[in-house]
């Protein structure tokens, strides 16, 4: 029985760590959106590479391909890590209810 408790404890710690990491990543992704809203040009500028439109609450800014990839990667991976943490948390809950 102690072995099962250790496994459950590790599962809970992994779920909590992934959820915290995912939430922190999501907050950083929100900061990137905020930075882009404040600093990116509002008009198309092919010379600098700002040709990819991004609509932020009705205001269009133009980003470079590198900026677009950075924003999309942070959005995707932060949500992926958060979802993995939530899935592990659901497994932990299922296992703890099953053992009662």
C-alpha cells in the first residue's frame, strides 16, 4: 500500500507542477500580446518585415514572421502544458476515488 501512496503523491506533484508551469507560461503569453499591442506598428511595413496582421481587440498591428512564431509557440505550449497537468490531476482524482 505505501508504494501506491508514493505513486499517487508523485502523480499529484507532477500535476501541480505542470499546472503551475502552464499558468505561468499562459501569463507570459498574455504579456507578449500586451507588448505587441503597445509596440508593433499599426500599418503595414514590408521593409522591416511587419506584414503579418494581428487583430488585438479590434486594433490591427503588423508583426514579423519571427514575432508571429514566438507568440503562437507561447500560446500553444503553455496551453499544452496546462492541459497535461489537468489531465494528470484528473487521473489522480480518478485513482484516489477508485481506491476509497
